[in-house]
């Protein structure tokens, strides 16, 4: 909508001091300069945006921003009606909606500020064109630019507005809940919730929730490390074995292992859950063979459940690593390997000095991504153990729950939305910090 201009050499102050009446008026009434110079499209859009904003702000916006401070003052409840002689339900404020509308109003104000700055830039550009004696673009010139040199801006306008209200708005709403007391005791519309500052973070890190948070965090990190390392290590070994010289029917072996990827993950997990059940096929076979006296608690004992999760994840994740490693092995520089063999290097030395470093170089960014993915791996835990077995020492979490599944329980089961929001923020901080720290130290990043 706005033509790309050369680098500005004129400040807004100069425009305000030396510009004509329309350019000065643009600081108060948006679009004045454009309308005065017959740029009807820009002028009408700017002016309509300001008028619409003022009408909305007076009618709804100011009240929404005002209520954002308190999140409601009138509580829903029964009030005695003297005329009817009975108690009637008095509707109260809905803190959830007030928070949502308040944040939306704030974003609308931000959007208006952006348009106001664009209005000032347009007025400054008109001032610069007049000073340099250049012709002022007409409305038709602006329309042509929208489908030519500024066509990317035309295409991006609606998606950006969509991102603002359908991505940023929900994200800010979820983050804001972490600073309220929105839990099972303060559920709207019956009850109100309000701002509590950093109280929830303190509660999770050093308060009553710390006895649950830190054990769950520890298991989350242990799980992420083991799940990533085991899938990578055994995937590489499997790829080396299949691609080794002398191994026949390589394609057949690859196909057999890749079949596990053809089955949807949730199906594999549910099948494994039935197989590992106390009365499932595995325990039944072992009991009938007399190898065990009682059923092995694969999913009901905390330690056994965690070990079972690791092994099931290996079954799901190893084939993917095997495929990637196979692609790397097939593209290795064979001349370098042959030169090492001529120099007397054995297979272990070649793997340690040539093969493995190149595999690691290519796969390190993917390993970091896989590690973060395992921190947030909801499916494996939820579908295999459901977070169980239960642990009476934890609040809303089981012995195998990760932070992400605990967040789910806090949201769906206990309805402690404030704590769930805190956990979500902490997961993001953990993932972001580790990703940036690890990735910037990889050879893949350093060598471009």
C-alpha cells in the first residue's frame, strides 16, 4: 500500500515545523496530508481507521482496558429481590472474558499506533517530494504499486492481521493467566480471579508445587537425554550393520525396520500398552513358560514403567535415525576411507576419525531438535502409561509424567490454569535456552 522510499533525511520535527497545514494536521488527524494532495485511497484508509478507533475506544475500548486492571469487581450470586420476595441470580463480571477483551483491546491500540506512524511517514514523504520537486504519486499509482513492486505487502497484510489476533492474542492470553489466581477455586463466571504477580512462579519453584515440579523436571530431562541418545546410538549401529560390506539383501533389511514407521505412532503405542499390560500377552507367555512366578509390572511400577517407556520409544525412533544415517553413509567420501585403509587404519579407527564425526556434523542440529521434541513428547507418555503409576507425593502428576503431560493434567483434570500456564512458560524458557546454547556451539553452525 505504501511505495518504497529512499532513506529518510527529514525528521518528523522538521515536517511539523516547516510543512504545510495538511502535513502538520496529519499529526492530529490521520490522512490529512494524503487527502490534501489527492491521495484519496491512503487518506480515506487513515482517516477511517482513526474515526473507527475513536468510536470503538469511547464505546468499548476504554472500558475493556480499564477492566483489565481489576479483571472484574461484581461477583455472580443470589440477591434478594424485595419486589418478588425471592432470591434471583445476579450476573457478575466474567474475569476470563475481561482478560481476553482487555488484551485484544491492547492489540487494537498497538495496531492503531502502527497505522499512526505510517501516516506520519506518508506525510513526511509528501513533504520530501515537494522539497525535491518530484511528482506526487496519485491514487492510481498507489494501486499499481500494490500489484507490482509492493505486491508482497498486499499478500502479507491479511495473514499478518490473522497472526496478530489468532496467534499472538491467544499466546498473550495464556501467558497472562500465569500471573493470575485462575484455578479450580476461582472459576468464572461464578467466581472472579485477579492478578497475583509472580506468586505462581514462586509457588512452583520454591513453594508447595516445588515438591512436584523438580522431580517431574528431573525425569523430563532424564527421559529426553536417554530417548535421544538411545535412538541415535542404536540407529547409527543399525545403519552401519546394514550397510556393512558382505551384508546381503540390504534393501530388505531396511524395509523390515522401516515398517514400524508405516504404522501410526499412536497405534504402535496402544498395541505396546496392551502387550505390556499385567494380563497382556507378554506376561501370559512368560507365566505359561514358568519363567516368572507373577506378572511383571511393566506399566504399574515406577521404575519398570520408565524403563518400558525408553524401550518402546527406541522401537519407534531407531528406524528414523537408521534411515538418516544410511543416507549420510552412502554419501561419504570413499576416497578418504580408502586412503585411511591404505595407511593401515582399522574399522574402529575409521569409524572414530572419519565416519562418526561426519554423521555427527550432519545430525547434530537434528539431535538438538529431537531432544527438544522429547521434552515435549506428549504421545509416548500419555498413550503408554497415562503418566502413571500414581504418586501420592505429587500434585496432579504421576510417576512417569513429563512437564508437558503434567501441564495437561493441571488443565484438564485439576483445572489449575494458572499453574499450567507457568509450566508452559518454564518449558518454553528451558527449550529456547538449551536450543540457542547448544546449536550455536555445533560445528554445523560455526562452519555455516
